[in-house]
């Protein structure tokens, strides 16, 4: 049996590596972002990408869908976007006998990978149309609920600069995202590579590496990884450390944080840790795995208070202090 | 049969193969836990000991400058030992868990919580991952890692640096004990400072006293030296305090004074007897007696006994008369000699020259015995005087210590107050002759022996308020100021009650009781302890000019006497 598990782990690693390498053919210099996106996909979560325009966020998602041979749809969020534009709506159709019937026309959310581009430009009402889909993998239109195809993966982007006319994502919406990844400018070397690849006659092409079934199998593998109680306790303590309440809160948290992460934050830590463990050829989760995913999993779940906002405190700073003040189990 | 020599690695490998994954992990963790505990104990105990050892080192250093008594050392060292043992017991009782060992080995070997997770899965087999193949695989991998761990390398037996501090402190402590400082007392040899140590001067006094007491041993008081040594020993060992030592010394001195020979009386008797035998035949004897030279007197008496055979009747009659006159001496101290004289005179009356010679020889022998007794009495007096001096020294130290205690207890007493007190003291010193100021006034101004009596008394209190400027030491030396302090003298006079007949308000007779108007004290005067030496008592009680100074004083008054013609 252990040989089978070893084989399963090895397969997981190989497939993960293959997807990453294939995406890296198109996306240069964002190894961690690519890993985070794939991890979120395998963790049955969603990703919020934050970065200025032109950094390849959309390209990343489309490439990922190509590599995994998943149905991809893109929704450009604008202030006049309506929920029905996302979920779909019932339209009057003429039947074969000439009768009029209401027929549901699925929206772009009916895909495996949905790119919600500049998600913060839509109104909260429209943004909330994603809530059910992201958590329940279903869409309810009228009195009927439609099941979304699995895997269902939402990858939202937002621009941190042009904040005028935007609607910051509500807490409930943010909490649905497994990770929030910050897309920064690539390095000079990466830029050279990007120039070389994108300014020539032939553009790089990606091959199909994985399919839907393989991804679902990889998801099962992730969930099978055991985690010991002390390590899980460490993850929970980190999550509780984001709350400005004793006994787990440190001075930074008490000063700058209004609300901390929900249990979904701890779930993200544990599942992310499991994926990291598998990637490191381990069948157990370590505290180091928990720490490595802590920033991506918790940074969007920590809500600053007025003082934190006024002093422009980065949530990563708070998370760093929490990680430093939370002792490993002994 | 073929024997295969197994290497230790092979044996360990086979032993590991025979063990389950759980046993491998648990055994490794137990080994790690033992090593961690050992290193922790070494580290903590040496660190704690290095801190604890500061106490005896500092205590011993303090002891070098101000030696502690044995009981103090025992108490402090005892408390210190209790603290050390308690700390050791506390630290040794702190046992770490295997979970802690697992976390520690994970951290040390960079195993990323593998052993810790495996141990948790083994310890909690009923969790959500029960009978999970993944858990089994994880445990198997952890067991493999645990068997490959080199515990000796990961947790070597380390000697903590604090051990050198401990060694240094121990060496320092031993060195302090064996340091050549004079005030040092080696605790390793169970030595400690005595409760009371004599100063060199006091030790010298003590030795002189013992020498004198040895000289006076023939006075049938051989136990005095032992008693004196016992008093000093008890004082040094803290069995008695200074006050008790002073009291015992006083008792010893009183014991020494028992049966004292009245030297003045002897001298007076010799003078009287010298006058009685002033005749021409016994002139030499008279001169020797008047000179109080008893050895010469004995020799002259023997010569006189030898001359009896060659004397003419007139000379014999003169000798007999002289001896008869001398035999009538009523001085108690001369009774034995007077009896010998009487016996000789009687023999001469009986014309028994031989008996007379024997009587005179016996008289010579008695004179020699008297001389011996007088010498021993002088030694006793000197010893008593030395004991008195020793008492004075001890009392002075006691008063100084009390003064220091009072000064420490009343630090707020300002210089201004002291200055006022000093003025008072000077005024009282000036009024030293005033009887109202008590004996000490005179003692302070004159520096005589009488000052001793006033030290602990009321006058001592006056001297205290008068400051050091007004006080002198008992020797009377004006160059050595003495802080005389102490409680004022209280006369423990309890007047006798006497019954009186009276009449109450109703007119009926009533017996009343009030203090006697004659002011008779219930306290017997004989019970009042005197601090005077026998020699001092002799001088004071006789109230006469010492015989040694008679001639000098006579010459003095003759020299200053106005000539008769000018009167």
C-alpha cells in the first residue's frame, strides 16, 4: 500500500511540476505566483491576484486553462455589469410546437476556470453573484439551482492603483478566496526573457499537460495527506493570532487589526501546507509548510482598523509579526 | 559450525529490523530525551550552582573582614544547602516528554516535524487518521529517519561553560578559607570566629593573670586558673555574653579575695614588734623587722638563737625582756610569731637555752612562712588587679559596642544635639567636685580608680551626654578619651514598711503602713558588689597613709613647716 502511496505522491509531484513548467513557458518570473495559483486550484479554492495592469495576470489564467485543458471564461468586471451577466439568465425561447418557454442561458461562470478581471470595479451586488458559485459550486437563477462543472476555479484580479470608482470586495467575498497573491514587477532578467519570447515571430505555445480528471485526482491526493494535531494546532494558533484578542494576539495585531481570519483561513493554511508537503515529497505537514502558505492564505483575511489604515500598515507586516510571535509546538 | 563475527552496525541493523516502527521511534525518542535531560541538567545545575556559589564566596569574603560566629556560619550554610538541594530537586524533577524530544530532534536534525508527527500519530491511534495508509507510511518513514539518526552527534555530551565558573568559585571559596589573613577562619576545618575574641592587650592581661595565679597556687586555690580559662573559653564560644563574663570574673575575683592576708596589718604588727625588740641584744632583729625584711628577720632570729649560748646573764635577761615584750603583741597576723617569742622568753626564764633556741628557730621559720604567705598574697593581689583590669577592658568594649548600637539605632541624632550634649558634659566635668554629680564627676576630672565604679552608673550616663571630651578611661589617662555609656545607676533601695497607728475619717483607730522614716533599707549592704581590688579596699578601708610613704610624707611636711621662730 505504501508503494501505491509513494507512487501517488510521485505522480502528484510530477504533474504539478509539469503544469508549472508548462505555464512557465508562457509566464516568466512568477514562479511563486504560478505555484500559488496551481495550489489554489488543487486546494479547491480560488485566487485573488493583485497587481498593476500589464503584468500577465490574464495570460497566466488563460495559459493555465490551456495547459489543463479546462474550459476557460473571462469576465471583465465593470460598474454596469449585472449579476445575470455572470450567472446567466432565463430567456424566452420558442419551442418546437411554437410555444414560448423560459430557457436558462448559462453565463460565463459556467466554466472550469473563470477569470474575474478587475473584480473590484463591479458593484457589490454583482460581486456577490460570485459568492454562491465560489463556495457551493452552484448557481441559483430564479428558483432553480445549477451545478457548476468541477473543477471550478475563480481567479480574480484587481488593480491596487486605480481605486477611484471601485468597490472594495466585501469581507465575505474576500474570505472565499483561498489565496491572495501579489503580482509584482518581474526582474530585469525575467523581463529580458519576456521580451525574447513575446517580440519574435513565433510565440511560445503550451501543450496540454493535465486534464480535468487528473486535477480531481490530485485534489484527492491533497486531502489524503495526514496532519498531526500539533502542526494543526500551530496553524490554528496562527489563524487566531490574526484576531485582536488575547491570548493569541500580539501587540501589532492588537494595535492595527480590526478583524482577523475566519476558520477558512486555518483551512487554507492546512490544505496549502499539505500541498507543500507533497511537493517536498513528504506525507506529513510541517510547521514550515504552514508558514510558507501563511502570507497568501491570510493576507486578505486580515482587516485593518482605522489606525492601521491611516498608517498604511501592510497586512504582510502583521502576518510576519504573528509568525514570529507564534511558537512552534514542542 | 561456522561463526560469523557481527559488527556492531550489523547487530544494530538486525535489532532494528526486529523492532516495529513504533518501537524504533519510541526508543530513539527516549534516548534523545535522556540526552536532552542530561545536557539540560548539566547546564541548569552548573548555572544554578554558579549563582548559588556566589553566596558562600561573598559570605566568606565578608567573613574575612568581619568574622562570623560558628552558629551564624552553620545557619547560613545550612540555608544555602537547603536552597541548593531544593533547586537541584526542582530541576531534576522537571522531566521532559517524548513529544518534546520529538520536536527537539526534528528541529535539530531539520526533519520538518516528521518525528513529531509520527509520534503524535502513534500516541493517538484513534484519531481521524486511524488505520490510514498515509499515516502508516509517514510513521514508517519517520522510523527510518529515526534509526538513521546519530544521537551522539546531534546531542553530544556537552560540558557547559558555566562549569568553569563553578570550578572557579569553588577554588575561590577554598582559597578564601585557606587565605593567610589573620582574621580568617577555615570553615573546612569547622573553624569559625569565636563569639568574643580578646584583644592582644586583653590576652596579655589574661596571661599575666594566669602566671600570677600559678604563683598563688599554694594558697590552696588551684582551681582559679581553670575557672578563669573556662570563663574566657565560654565567652569566646558565645556560651556567655560579656555581661555574664564580667559577673563571673567578679565572682572569681571575690573567690580570690577570700581569706586575704591583711598586708597592712602584718606590716603594722612587724613595726610594733620591732619596737618591742629594740633592745641592744635584739637590735638587728628589730631593724630587720622595721624594714619589713622578713628574710633578714629570720636570719637575725637564727643568729640570736645561736648567740644565746654565749650571752651573759644580763644579755640573756635583755633578750628575754625583749622577747617577752614582743610576745605581748596582739596583732592577729603576728600571733604565731608572738607565741614563738613567748615560748622563747619562757624558756629563757627557765634557763633552758636549748628550748629557747628551738623557739627562736621556730620563730625564724614562722617568719619565713609569713614571708612566703605575703609573697603569695602579693601575687594574688596582683592577679586580682589583673582580673580587674581585664574586667575594665571587657566592660569598656561592651560599652563601646552598646554605644555603636545606639548610634546605629539613632542615626538621626544630629551634630547639633551632640554639640549641646558635649557642652553639658564639659559643664558637668567642671563640676566634678560637686557631690551631686556623683563619683564619675570626680573620676572624670581626676582620672582615678574611683571612676570605675561610676562607669555603668548614672555618672556614666552623664559622661555619655558630655561626649568624649569629658570622659577618660579607667586608668585615668587624660590622653585616652572614653565613651562612657550605659543605663543610669539605680539604687535598689527598698525601704522597710512600718506600721503606724492612725485614725481614720470616722474617728476609729486604724493601723497604717508606710515607708520607714528611718529609711532602713532591706538590702544588705554586704551584698553590694564592689569592684575594688583587695589592695584598693585596704587603702580605702584603713584610711591611713601607706607605710611606704610615711617617711616621704613626713619629710614633706617637715620641709614645708615654718620654722618655730616665725610662728
